[in-house]
C-alpha cells in the first residue's frame, strides 16, 4: 500500500537513497527530520535543510514512478538534490562554506 511510511522508509528506492547517503532510517523517524542524519559529518547549520531536500526528492521520485511511469535511479535523485542545492546556494551566503561542502560530498557518492 502506498503510504508515507512506505515512500520514506519501506520503499526500496527510498531505502537506497538513504543508504547511499549513509543514513540508517528507522520506522517513523521520517516524522522527525531533525533527527535524521545526525550521525553524519553534515554541518549542523545545514543538516536539516539537506534532509528536508532529500525527503522532497524521494517524494517526487515516487510520484514520478506512480503517475509518470518513470523510475528514477538513486543517482538521478541525488543529482536533483545537488542541482537544487546549487540553485539555492545564494540563499546560504552566511553558510556557503558548509553548504558547498555538503554539495561536494554528495557529488562524490
């Protein structure tokens, strides 16, 4: 059944995105995005933004798979996250060093 928990936790596509990011997501943890990825070397100043962006792109990939009949690869999802980070970098002028470091890290996954 297509539920929010399935999309963010149980769906193999979502699981693969989280695994590629090095995040072990627990059931219902997606409801508390500020707790996701705290074990990573993400700067706290941008961690929540990166996690929310990841949730958004997992959602969009699932939507595209169901209604657009097109399955995105994990690399495709990560590419879209990086693209958004590049587009939004001007909003992170005070945090540009952290923001750029995270984008660079994602590019090498």
